[in-house]
């Protein structure tokens, strides 16, 4: 099937796909999540600051903020990161002096991760910034819609 001639790709593609295939890209879950992520990342980067952690680094710091030592592997599972990703995240956080790696006294193959004193000291400000980022990201929604959005996403994951 040959698509019709069109004045511009952007104008014709959605209507052609909808008309011929019953598919509207702008109504699809994955596309909308990607667009929401594209909106969120610049907000996060701007508000966390140029010296702040990335979103995956922040997730790891949050999980460590309770003070417990967590194995690197378990930390990866808690933050939905694969082993290679969490290893890189921890390496970068350690280079910044925010976390430290310790051998597990019960299993020398495992590394335990914990916040350093500098990591603990950074958390109150990071949490305040993170709250502001969430508010800014959900700003187009009413407070009730924002709660519903978070509840629905939580239910899905």
C-alpha cells in the first residue's frame, strides 16, 4: 500500500496511520511515557543543578538514605537497574565521595554500599529539590489529577 502524497510528513503521518491502521501515535502509552520523560529530564537537570546526581544516581542515593548497608546487586533490584548500570552508578557516586563500597563480611564476592558522611549531608537538600521537581513535573495537572497519575503509575509498576 503506497501512502498518499502529502504536503508535510508531520501533518499527514498521524491521519494516514489513524485512517488506514486505526493507530494514533499520540494516544499510545509508550509514546506518551517517552514524551513525559523528555519533559521531565530537563526539569530534573535544571532543578537538581549541574553538580547534582542524575535520576538513576538519585534513586540509588534515596535507597541508601536510610543508613543501611545494601549489597550492590540488591540496590540494583531496588532501583530497577541491571547489574552493569548499577555498577556504573555506584562507581560515579563513589568518585564523587557520596557512597562507599565495603566487602560483605559474610560473602567476599558481594559488595555492600552505604552513604558516606558527605552523602548523608547532601540528602536533605537533594530531597527538597526532588520534591520541587515532582511538583514542577506534575504542574499541568490539578492536585487531584497529580495524585491520580502517581497512583495509576504505581499500580502499573
